[in-house]
């Protein structure tokens, strides 16, 4: 169940290397103090945020407040945060006046940075917690196999993500970002609502 939900998180998250990068290259104002930031450099923003925030999350998860949150709730929140991140890309599209093709009309860089920030926070909620719960729930004999099953989510997600990126030109970036936003937030809310039945199946593992 958790793996099935996570497929759609990664499908949205992996837009960073496809639709988000294409949109950044054409429609985001990348000039800062006279320097035009190469589009490829923005792939370093997520790792930078991970290094910055991972220690804080590690402290929080082991605190009394962090321990109160169950795995389904944390992962659901991660999906919701991913969706909220796409709100900022929708704002970037709106700033440009919609899906206009004029590349001279640029959106502010801050929308992109905020998107990456929320996506990274969502990843820090979902990815390490998910890896942890696989080892907790798996029989020791099958732990490696189940970790492989978990990682299949990335395989499926990249197929779906590639399909989504391929229709950006025809549907428009604004429509794609809105669909992803609504879909992953909806799934995140469903996961949170399924907290009790999932916990019951987890036999007390939080």
C-alpha cells in the first residue's frame, strides 16, 4: 500500500529533471546580478536543501513530538508538501499571464526556489521514513527483496513522470502543474485518513 502511494510522489518529484527544467529554461528569469544562472545548476538546489535540513529533521523525528507521528501520516504529509510546492509553479505561470509562448515574458526565480524547497521537505518526510519502515516490517529473510520492491516505485514513477513531461507541450505547463498538484495532495489526504487501518496492518510498528 505504501509503495503504491509513493509511486505518485516520485512521479511528481521527478518533474524536477524534466518539465520543471524545461519551464525554467524558457520562462524563469534566471539572471541574478547580471549573471545568467545555467538551468542545469538548479538540479543542485535539492541536494543543497537536503544537506541543510536533514540534520534538523533527524533531530525532530527522534524528539517526543516526532515520535508521535506515525509513518502513514508522515508520508501523507510528504505528498501534501509536494503538491503545495507545485502551487508556486502555478503562481509562476499566473505571473506570466498563463501559458503564453513568448519567452521574453519571465516569471520570478523565487517561485522555482520555493517549489524546490517544499519538494525537498516533502522528500525528507517520505523517503527516509519509507526506507526505514521497509526494514522494520520485512521479515529478515526477505528484507533485501522487499527493499527492491520498494525501489520499484522509482522505476514506475519515472515511466509515469516521463509520460507527464511529454504532454506538457500539448496541455500547457499550467494545466500539468495543476493536475499534479491536485492529484498528489488528494493522495496525501487519503493516506492520512487511512492512518488507522494501515497502522493496524503494521502490527504496532509506527
